[in-house]
């Protein structure tokens, strides 16, 4: 993520939000967290993990950082499911998926019509 944003990102806290984030720029303008989730037993909806994603989106949105993100690994279906169900509620948190080869991809909200 440091390479993606072009600045060093280290674990740290942001003033006003009591949480140790995985990625924070020295000036606090970029903040993010990493999550490595899978579906329940590899196929079922993971309600507890979806709740934790919502919690982290809320925490990130309550920072004053200019860039906020979550990066996911393991199973892309988990963040895609969250984006499908709740993505319209998030304001300014970017979602990324990093595959086993290290390729980074931004995940977007997909609105299904009909």
C-alpha cells in the first residue's frame, strides 16, 4: 500500500479515533487497515465478518484523513458481498483486494438494476 500511495505507511493511531490502524502516513493524511477474510466454511455468508467491515468503515470515516482505505486478502467474495449489500452507505473509504501474487485491484460498488 505504501507503493500504491507513494508514501511510507506504518501502523499507528489517528487523533480522535481510538484504534491502532495498520497503515498510517506520517502526516495522518492516509489511513487504512488490512483484512484477510474467507467465507464461512468456504461458501456461506460471513455475517460477523461483514459487521467487522462495517465497524472499520465507520472508524475510517470518522478520521480526518484525506485518503481512507481497506485492503483485503484471501477471499475477494467477502468484500464484494459487503460492497453489494452496504456499499451505497459508505462515503469515502476505498476498497482494494490483493491477490496471492501481490496484484492490487480497487473494488467498486456494483449496482444491479432489475
